[in-house]
């Protein structure tokens, strides 16, 4: 059984993990947040209908997100070729990475969903799936651990987590408006 870090919270140091870019090159996550406020979206896997919808939402609002000061990063479970294919098609203005073995997810405290969560949030998952279908998304083949849950984080230039959201089910993501509001608060109060 892998070691899964506890959930991170605002004020914690962000784990610096090694990721694979779309060309298969190893990169350090810290090299990105050094350049400024970073929005890190951990997807489930690149075949996930909800994750495809999330990528498209981030792409659609990327101008606003970047104007708010964010660098936009997305990490999905799978191979670099999957990141290149799906991000290239759905979110060409995001920087995308692949995690082939879940290590990055575990370092950030992300976990697999449980049967209990599935039972508790079944209706919510169906609603999120219907929304994704209405947006033209389809479910693809799993490119990684299909049970892994997503998460969203904001990291400042010092490597400190300023916002942490652990999804309760597939399709449970903070709205783009919530993320933009977080950016506004961080600009007003950069040390809080």
C-alpha cells in the first residue's frame, strides 16, 4: 500500500514533485510556482469525462484566470502522450503533465474514491456527468487509476499552499468564479 500524505491546507508547504511533461521530460513542480501564483488542477485521468470537461472549462476562462495572475497547470494520470493529446485538444493554453504511477497524487494527499463516497454522491456524479455530456464531452478509456479523485490547489511564489480543494467525487470541482475570487483575495492580502 502506498504512503498517502495527509490533506494539505492553506499555509502548508507545497510538495515539490517530479512530473513528466508532454514530451516525457522530467520537470520539477517548484520550477513553475517560483514564477508566480499557480493554479494546479489534479485531474483523475485523461479519459475521464469530468476531467475533460474541467480542462475545457479552464481553457474557456484561461484569459480571465491568467489576468488574475495564475499560471495554469494540469496533472493527469497516464502517459505523456495522453497529456499531449487531451490537453492539446481541450486546453492548449494550459501546461499539462502526466503522472504514470500516482506518486504526485499521493504526495499531495489525494486518494482513491470509496464505495461509500460513490453511494453518497451518486446523484451528484450523475448531474456532473450530464453537464459534461451537454458540453459535448464523452467518456474515454481510463489512462490511469480510474478511482483516483481530483483536487485543486493554489500555490504562491514561495511554495506555500494558499487554497486547497479535495474533491469528494468525480466531477466535484470548485467553480472558476471561486478560483478567481481566491486570486482577488490573495492580491489584496498576499500574506494571509
